[in-house]
C-alpha cells in the first residue's frame, strides 16, 4: 500500500482544487520543487504530480516546474496532465518521469495507450476520473458515456501498470475516499488500482489497512497532507506495519 503525496501544478505553483474547479484553487507552495523535497524528506516513496493547466490545454504547460522537481528529488514521480501523444510520453520518460498517466486520451484514443504500454512496459498508467459514475475528460470539463469499469476493462490485456481512480465529487473537499466505487473497480480488473479523491484523515488511512483494501496498490493524498489532517510519519508507519504483518503471514500449502 503506497501513499502518494500529490503536487498539482497551476501556473507554476503547487495548488489544490475543489472538485476540479480551476477557479477554486488554493496555493499551498509557490515552489513545487521545495514541496517535493519536503515530501521526500518525510519518507514518501513516490510523488504524484499533475499538470492542471496541461490537462485543460491538452499539452504540457508546467514543464519547467516538473523538470525542477525531477532534478530535486530521487524518489520516482508519476505524472499526469496533457499527455496525449507519443512524443509527450517519450519526452517525459526521457527526462526521468517514472510513470506517465494518460487520462483523456485513454477515452479518445485507446490504441495510443496500448501502443505506449507496449513500447514502455511498466511506465504507463491510466487515469480514470469519474463524475456520477461516468468518466470525465478534458480536465474534468466534459463527461463521457463510459463507466469507470468499462474503461478499465478496455486495458486489461494492454500491459498498463496502474489505474488511478478519482471520484471527482469528493476531490479536494475532504469527504473521504469513495471506497465502494474504488474497491468495485479494483475487483473488476486485474490492473493495480490507486485510490484518489477525498482522502481526508487518519481514519481513511486506517480504512486502507483493512483486509478488503489489499486489492489496492495505494492512495493519493493532497489537501489533507497540506492542511495537517494527516501526519506523514504516522500514516506511513501505519501502512508499513500492516504490510509487515501481511508479509509475515505463513503460506498454507495443501489441505
């Protein structure tokens, strides 16, 4: 169970939105690379970075900020926002991004996702952002007719490394993760699923340690980390203690 701290980039700054609304942005740090270094120092093992402007523009818009983050930290970075062609995929992976997240293009051009996953095994993730159960695209500005499970199943045999599932209605408002929908998706596909949208408190972290959440790869935390509602040291220790217990459980052979 990996806890991914989120760095959302808008006009070169680290912000958090409310339900994807660019007009409701709270700036938490003017220096995203400094924020990334802080997360690394706190013990996080991955970073989740989103180019918000890029998600709306359909192309990278915060490249300088991302590149500075990559130079500042040594932990792996997964990046989404405005990644809609192979040139962009190749460019980011070549600059040191460990995993790129394809969202809108996964709906518009699934063949592109398949080809990217074939060329870059283990480095392509699909971002599934849902509003009222339906997948949203173009920076969440438009809603498709696809359900999250339908989209997830499209890539079952594509070699996709992960699915990042975000409940838009909960994103940024600290109402807690949508466990029923997220776990339902995780059970419906064999691709590792990362929960996102609404992680609010240590209660959510504790919920992630329950046996039914073992199907998840991890969860993304944004506003709750910035607001201090989640203590990084405590959260990471709790998730690692559960992992140690699971690894220590004896394997039963035969009957």
